[in-house]
C-alpha cells in the first residue's frame, strides 16, 4: 500500500478536493464546492495551511460571520438539490458556537453541510487554552459538544489516522437520502498538524453515486389498493420531490391519473405555477384553492414532505382524508399515523403509477380542481398588480412588482428568478404569490424559519446558480439580525437583488400578539422607546452602500 506523509489537515483537504459526484444529468462534478472560513484561534495554523496548499482545486472563501457563512453553505446545497456541499471551518470558541444555529437549521431541513470547527488541544498541554470552555465536572467536554444534538453525525478527531474513517463516514451520512443532514468533525488544533502515513487510496476516492430506494412490494400493493378506492385524491408535494429531482415523475403521475397537486414551502416549484393541476400553496400559508380541495379530499398522497404543522394545519386540514406518504425517510413516511410507502420519490411515483394502471380520479373532481387552480392564478394576478395610488404598497404589490420587472436578462416576468426568504410575514405571502417557473426557483427556509438566513442564503444560492438572478426578500427585522454577507457578495462579485420591506419592527409577531389578546409590546420600534430614549432611525440604503452595494429607496 502506497502512502504519503501528510498532516491530518492535509489529508482531509486533499480528500475533499478530490471527491467527485455523478450528477442527475450524468456529468461528474466536484462534490465540495469550496470551504467558507473565518480563521482564528484553532484553525489558521493547521487547516489554514492545508487549504492554502489546495486553493487551486478547492477554493476557500472568507466571510464576515460564522453563522452567515454556514447559512450560505447550506443554501448552496439546497440550490444544488443536495447533490453538492460546501464545508465550513471556524476557530475553537465563539466561532464554533456561532455555527450551532446554522447546524440546527440544516438538521431540521434535512440539508447537508460539513462543519469543521477547531477544538481545544487534544494533549491538554496548554490547558485551559484561549477560548476554551472549562467544565468543572467533565474534562473531555468542549464547546463543540453543543453540535451533538443538532447534527446527524459527530466525531472528534483525536488522532490523525481517525480521519481515514471519520471523513468517509460523514460523507456517507450527507449523501444518504434518508439520513442526510449536517455533520461535524471537531478538529483539535494540535491534531490538525500531526503527520501520519496516509494511504494514497484515501486521496483518490471513488465517485459518489446517489442511491434511489424502490418501494417494498407489500407496501406498494397496499398503497395501490388505497388509491384505487379514492374518488377525490390530491397530492402534497414536499421538498423530497425536488431533492429526488422527481418533478417530471410528479407531473406525469398527476396528468395520467387526474390528481391535483398542492405544494408545501419545501416543495413549491415542483410544478410550474401555471400547470393546470397546480393548486398552489397549501396549509396555514396556503391558497384557498389548495386548502378547499384538501378539506374535501378522501386520500392525500404526501410526497417527500415531513408534514410540518403549517403544511397540515396541525392535521386539521386533512381531517376527512386518509393519508399515504411516499418518503425515503421511514420516520417521515409514518407521521400522522399515515400509510407509509418508503421509497425514493421519483422511483416510488413511477412504481405507484405503473401499479395503478388506468385508474384515475373522478373526472368531476379533476375538472373542479383545474377550475380552482385557474381561478387562483387569476386572483394572484389581481392581488399582485392592483397597486393603489397614494398609499404604501403591501407585500403582495411588492412581490408583483419585483416578479414582473423586465430589467434583467431574458425579461421572463421573473419566472426564472430565484426568490429567497426565511422568516416573518413574507414566507406566507411568497408561498401563495411567488410564481416559480422552474424547480428550485423558490428557496424558502421555513423548516427552522431562521431570521437572518435570507441574505447569507441568497449568497449561497447565487454561488450554486450564477446564471440566474437571485432575489432576496427580507423584512427589516431579519435584515438587522444578519446583513454582513452583503459585503461578502460584493467581495466575491456575486450579485444579489435584496428587497428590504421596512415594517418598522417585528410586524408579523405583533399581529400574532394582538390576535392573542395582548397589547402592543416590545415588537414595533416605535413601541419600544423607553422614557428618555429616542425613536429608531435606520437608513437601510445608506447601510447597504456602506458595504459596497448599490442601493435605492423605493417610494
């Protein structure tokens, strides 16, 4: 066995640089699109040297906030339908713990990201070291133990040889459709620099090819029988449709069997917005078309969705229907006591369609659904284009104006632009009103609904899809939580269009507060001025210009 004398960091980085993945279209591409890092105490000397040596084959990107750069890495993977990743490296203390929120976000959304935080000295010779968290009762605990509950796989590399097993294991988790999520390899700063004899085979890994699991024959037979007895079925398309790249299978199934489709936040853009069977958004943030059909459906076929409470209306929306779930993850497939069909979305839909043969929904049901979908398309046009004179626009009018702008390449009325958002009122409005013309053109982080994801996430999307315009829709509350990656986007020449809706505070939560019977308190800026204080005055355009962006006020 041939070996090379390398440090642990060099072996790790060379393995990442050499990794290739077979994409859905058959092309072979690098699996890791790059490494975001902010160097500090615990990663600059070891991992930093290795990244510098491989900078031609594995690009390193500097960011301005650790949580922000992790959001960008996560968004990159989501925009790539989980087929490619980015890695994130930090120092040992606040840099590492700044990643915890992003790790939780990736965990909830089933998105892969490789977290490489520095760690304290394995030898404990300089103990305690700068930024080390000391536990009075557990000598082996460090800040990185906070990643254990929010990652799918966690390991601490205490000897350089361990990277030979830990890194492939982490990659296996990220590329497994059922277990996919964030992974963390904690890297003690001394072990990063320790040399060992690294097998050359580790530096030349095999091409990654994704698994597509077929349905179990018994489960398929039961699911087929259930659907054949349905008169008023409907489909709920979730994020798994996109990650499986099953949009053509979904379209074929819907058209062949006359089944209308509604989309969760994760599944929006599975069908084009103007497809005759697309009822639009479903759930708490859904359209009247989708929700009225759901209330009368006798069978709901949930494809690739984790059935979050907003999708199901805490299950009240499907109260009159039997639930059948196609999902690659058994836990998700069995939710809400539904019938499980554990399978890849694309393969499972194809198997189920073949087993159903000539069966189709009642013709009157299909016709009614098409009419509801058509009426909703017309209503969206009305809501998003009727801008009254003399008053400030509401979210709907802003969405319509942005969507229909022709000042970008192609002039395709916004249908090829990617809308990015995460929290507040905008997700509800975009879910209903944004028109996604192609898969992935609606990028919503609504699993964790993390304020501050938007701008950093937009950067990650732009890095994954440089040929498309990326439009970040964000309220002033989320903007104030995290905006520093505007400077990163300028530095990287990755153009974003950021639309800030200045609500003067947390308007979404204030409405919830008032609806719950509470008075106005601690949400809107003007309600938060203490005695002797002064009103908050924020010029968002000036702030963006200070980071190098072009910015205008829109009246």
